[in-house]
C-alpha cells in the first residue's frame, strides 16, 4: 500500500496535465484504501476500487486530453483477493465489475490487440491464482480435520476395547460371587471389592470415550500395544537408524488409553525419523513416569530442520490431537544442536481435555 501511495504522488509530480493531478491522487488513494479490507470485504473493495477507476476513465473519455493512471499496478491484488477470500456469489459479482471496467479502460487508451489480450490475462491470472490458493487452503484444512477425526476414532476404538474388557471381567466376577455367596460369604465380599475396582476403571474409560466422541464404526478387538510393547520398536531397520528404547520411573498401572497413545506416538516418531531424518544414525526413545504424569521423548541425530519435516502430511497433527484428547501436551521441532525432538506429556489416568 505504501508503494502504491508513493507512486501516485510521484506520478502527480511528473504528469504534464497538472489539472488532473488532484483527481489522480484521489483515485489512487481510494484504490490503496480498498487494499486494507480486501480480506474482510473483498467484494466491497473491488466494487469501490474499480468503481473509482471506471469513473476516472469515463471522465477521461469526456475530457479526451488526459492520460490514464500509471501507478495502479497494486490493483491486481484485488482480483486475487476476490477469489481468495470471497464466496461464490461475491466472486461472480466482483469479476463482473472488473470485466465491465477492463473494456472501458482498454478503449480509452490506444492499445494493440496483443496489449488488450495481455491486459485481460493479467487480471484473469490474478483471479485464477486466488482461486487456486483458496482451493489448496480449503483442501489442507479439510485434510487436517480428517486427520484429527481419524485419531479421535482410533483412540475411541482403543477405549472401547478397554471398556469391553473391564465389563467382561465385572460380569465374570459377579457370576463367581453369586456362586460362592451361599457357601463362602467371606469370598463374596472379596469379589465385590474386585467388581468395585473394575467398575471405577470402566467409568473412567467411559468418560474419556464420551469426550472423544467416538465415530459409529465396528470396533477392532485386536490387542492394543502399550508401554510394555515399546521394546519391540528397538533395533535397526534395513538402511535406517538404530532405535534405542529406555523406560524409567513409575510406569505400572497406566491407563490403557495412555499406554496405547505412548506407543503410537513413539511409533509415529520413529517412522518420521526413518523417512525424513537425513543422515540419522540413532533414534532414542525415552519414557519416564512419576505419580501424576508420563513423559515421552523421541530424539534423533539427523540433519537439522529435516527430521520430521512432514510439511505435506498430517502425522504431527494427528499426534498432537491424540495427546490433547487425553489432557496432555505435545511438541515437535528441531533441537538446538542437531536433529529433531518429539516430546509428549500425558496424565497417567488420561483425562479428556
């Protein structure tokens, strides 16, 4: 905008027809002002800017003896903004206004057929570029939403399996308690304590599952990996870096959802390092737990700014969504020295955020 305004004042000083100088500056300022609200009101910005240009060109037709504006190249931003941030009807009306102005200004200024084609091409190309970027942005947002929904569904499926396991245990214990209640009343009391503990765990998992808003699809009853299965990720794949896994702290009695999430975050981080960390030789997975939280850290020694660089994918989006759903935090980025770090902090019980 500053360049556009400065150019209009320079043009005013250099014009031979000084009588038109104030009008030239006024029109240029109107166009520059419209650039300020091209995102919030693209149709209004196009209507005001090109309306002012159309009025100026009509005045030139009447006066005959003046030249057009030379410092309004910034007006090309408006067709781009119209298709980038405007809705369908707004885009159609705005393009109509531009296509009304274009023939008028090309008739006023003597131009060759090639120059006329170039004039139309510039404005239509700017509009097409805006439409393409709008489509790309919408597609990326949709893909991010799909990645988040997929993680929600997967986490809810994991929770469903856990709840089904607890409920099955409650049923079995209740049947056993009824069988021994008459002959061994003291054992029935022990069974009731087991049922109470299992029911409490089930309620916790159910609250988490409701918070995740599970999609209505059939559950996968395959066993879910947890912290105890992280050792399976250690080793070295063919042509890939060595993976070391270290477990420390209090990792017993973790919520099954937390254990499955830790495993999946570590697995995804190792996969990203093997795919994207150039020249990496070592990936270190460290899980440390205390009485309230569990911390997962995955480091690699690949080249900086390349590991985990899935700019076109949504792996990190899904990982962050899964950690957030359990009330945890997630961070990923290059380290100060070299390599890439993924760090997640999760509560032991896996409360939904």
